[in-house]
């Protein structure tokens, strides 16, 4: 069985991201890209689905089967596990009765996609065990394995070592190391296993390198040089940011920036939502998603975070990825794409047991083509921020943005699936409508502030109509808060993002009331926020009576506590004048990071008291949200004004104040035209022009 989700460490070469468990097993590796089929898939199945175990022999029995940690022999334990400072070079110290060793795992940042594992003797003598099971195609393809004499070293000398080459259709891998594990063929399928002893001062290197099967295997490289080079490259990137962040959260912010960088594909610029697929948000449940795609929302968030923290190159890389993906017919826009902008992301299930029997095991993204009205808004807001930082539009970027605004107008009357990709009926989600408003506001600013060409009157008219519609149908004056969607009286966590685009001020009493409702109504028993209530129970109902009822997301059961939206709550508390509340929420989330500072999508229970990570790991959105929350707190500590979105303090990003006489206390579901008739758009537009 796979380890607990929180027991995994991420490695990265910015092309793919294997996971290594505390017990020394690489249980997940997709090659050559994050979104390629796995060659090690034990994370979603069993060791028979592929893994690479390298650990003291005391952790397995005489046949090489894993022993429970409680049964590890000879006082064997992990003494320390950490990344070399500001890198993704993982160092694990094992301590046994007979001695201690350090295992260093890393992916070189130059050359072919490869995984290196070095064992160094620290004290005494330690017997090690190694098992290599290569299974391509998510465990479905057993490769043809051959052993050869090693190729010459780079200096022309013959190493004398042998090498194993595994072929599986277009993919191949070469394995090198001394001593070479022996091949075993039995009912479990072919694998390589071996035992060897490492004494103090000795070291052993093992390298697995991917190559295309129609090419010759790459020549071996000096592992010591690769290790030095990889550390240096990671640290050089990290050093680009010279932060004045308070020391108590300096490490947390820095590690999250590194995680985001590790998940940006070096060649295409696509940012994967997570390194894994189908890790469950509920053990035994069916909310199991493939996170190895790029969400437009995440890319725009990351673009801003990289700009704010001195990583302009990555920000421009994300900008260019957005331009390439969105180029074409705007009617084909998606909310998520493949790493290189692939539009075909069919979702299907794999014949794997699933993590702790959680099925189906999904790969692909069936929600990518679902209509989400917020997508264009995220893009337009990000490009407006780039303009305000002095980046000029080119022959592609502004015409493409105008086409995207045309898409907004073409789908003005369309309901959507919302930020959370609901698989139930489409609705007019308040957050989605606000993001449409933000898209049009960005277009207006592009013309008025930056002198770009565009249909200003058309965009202003529809912007004003949307604002009035939202205040009429997306805000409930009876309870004083925004609502999840038109016709609803409930809230969801996407409303926490409304101030980020300037539709309403952070400290507006109506926004504060919305935040208070969200904190009260969406909190789980462990202090985290759900994204939404899936099933709204009648008064005095017993939750167990509704466990099988399908909710608004198309699935049975309640949503779990998500770390990203909990951090959005902290960001709101910080910016609306309640920094102590923000710190409490922030601390609750930081307690749920694993020992290496990685976040999964969700969490259940209390840390140290049976709580555990859920969902894909590492998940990029909590790391982005952590940085946003820390930046908000830092701004408060520097006594910067709250509610300020744009760089120029004279800019007013939200020129709308709803007329209090418009609210009837009832939430209707009007068309745009009906909303305008109810509220009187002309007067509102006049007020907006006066304020501008």
C-alpha cells in the first residue's frame, strides 16, 4: 500500500515531478513530462504498478516485501529528511543499530530527464535494499529489459559497470549503478532487486535516465558534478528574490515560490495544477481528479505572484503561454489546457486499484471544456496589471484580448459551471459575473488609461449593466451579503475573490458581512473552509440521512476543507482590518503542511491527532494562496492602505456604489434587461462617470 500523502516529497527538473515516500520508495514518476503516463505508479496501486525502493534492508523481509514501520528491524528509523537549502535536492538520513547513511535524491536540471539516487555511508555499516520495477503506461506495459556493458564515460574511459535498458514502445530508460541489482522473474513480474552494504566514507550512485526508444541511450555523466550544478541552479533562481518579508514567514513564502517554479514546465511555460493524478479528496470516495493540467486561473495568479517577487522571466513565460493557448477562435476557449496548450484533454478511468482503494482512478480533464464565464476575466485582469507595470501590448496580445471581450459579450446571457467546475446544472454564479465585469473593466481601462483602440461605449455599457445586475441579483440585502449564484441565499468561497478585481472594497461592510457568513457557514469541524455546501439540508435534518443524495457538484456527500480557500479567508481578514484573525487562519493552514513545506489540495482532521492530507500533492493553488495571504499581512504590517488593488493609489478600480433603494430583499433571477429595468442603469452609469 502507498504511504500517507503527507509522507511524500517532491523532486523536480521543471519537466516532471516524481514523489518519494519517507520509506525511500519512488511511487510516482511520469516521463518525460508531468502529464505523461507513469513508469512508477505504485501511488495509485501496488508495487507491481511500478516503483523504485532504496532503503535499509531492515525495512523489508527476507523476500523483499515491505514491513510495517512498527516492524522495522535493528532500530531502523529516518533521522532527518529535508531539502538542501532552497533546492529540490532531497536528503534523507537513515539511522540503524549498525550505522547511518544519507540518501540524496534529485533530478538534474540539465540534459535528459533523469532521477539520481546517491547513498553515502556516514557511520558504521548499513545493509541497503533496492528494488526497481519499471512499468510504463500507468503500470500496463511491462518493458523489455536487457543488460549490456556500460557505454564509455565522457572522458573516454571504460567504467566497467553494466547498464540495464528497458524498452516500451516510444519510451525507454537506462539504469546504471554499482552494484547492479539482479533480475527476478516470478509471478510478480520482472523486477530488479539487490542488497549491498555501505560503510562510513563510501558512496554508491544509481541513475535512471529516460530517452526516446528510437535513439541511443545517453552517455553517463558525473553524478557529483550534476549534484553541484543542480544545487547551484536552484539557488541562483531563488536568489533573484531579495525579500523584506518578516522572518517568521520568510521560509514559508520562499518554499512556496520554489514549489510554483518547480511546477512550471521549463520548455512550454505551462503550470500544472499538481504533480499527481487521482489522489482522493475523500478516502474511498470518487472525487479523484487529474491535477496535471494548466488552469488559466492558476496561470494568471502565478503570473502576478512571480511579478511581485522579482521573477519577471517566469511571469513573461506564463504570459506567453496564455497567449498561445488562447489564440484561435475565442469560441473554443477552455478553463484548462495541456502543458503545451493541448485542447483535447479527454477524461477516462484507469484499471488501477486507486490510492487506498479510492476509485475511479481518473486521468484527463472532463471539465476543461465546460463553460466558465470567469476565465476571460482572469486573463484580462492579468494583462491590465502587466500594462500598469509598463509592458506594452504587441500585434498579437491586444487584438486577442479584444476578441476575448467579444466572447464575453457573445455569452453575456449564458449561465456557467462556476469556478468549482460544478457538474450539476449551470447557474449564474456571482463570482463568474463579477469576473465578466472585471474583463470589461480591464478593456475600458486599456482604452482610457493606456490609449489602446476598442469599442469603449459598448464595453462601458455592458460593464455598467453587469454591475447593476450583480448588485440586484448577486447581493441579498436581506442578509447583507453576496450569494453563490442568482436565485440562491447561500454563499460559496469564490466570493472571497470579489475584492481582488476591485468590484467591491475589502473593507466594505457588505463584503465584510459576506466574509463573516463564509467563515461561519462553510467552516468544517477542523477549522478549514469548504468551497461550498454541496447539499443544503432542511432545518433539523440529520446529515446521515442525506449522505447518498447528489449535490450541486454532481456527486454525493459534502465537500471537504480546502487549504486554498481557507487562505483566501486569511487574505480577506488581513485586508479588511482584522490581521489577528488572519494570523489565526494562516497558522491553522501552515500546521497542515508536511515536514517539507508541501501542501495538498485538502485536509481532514487535526494535525497530530489523526489528521491527514487529501487530494493531489503538491497542489499549486494553496501555495499561490499562501503567498497572497502573506503578502496581504505584510502590507498591513507596513501600514499600507487596505482595499488597494492597482499600483497607482489614484486609480479607482471600483467606481460603482449600488443604490440602496434598489434592493427588494428578494433574490430574483432576471435577465440582464430585466435587471436594468429594475435598477435604472442610466443613473448608475452617470454616477460612475462622475466618479471617474
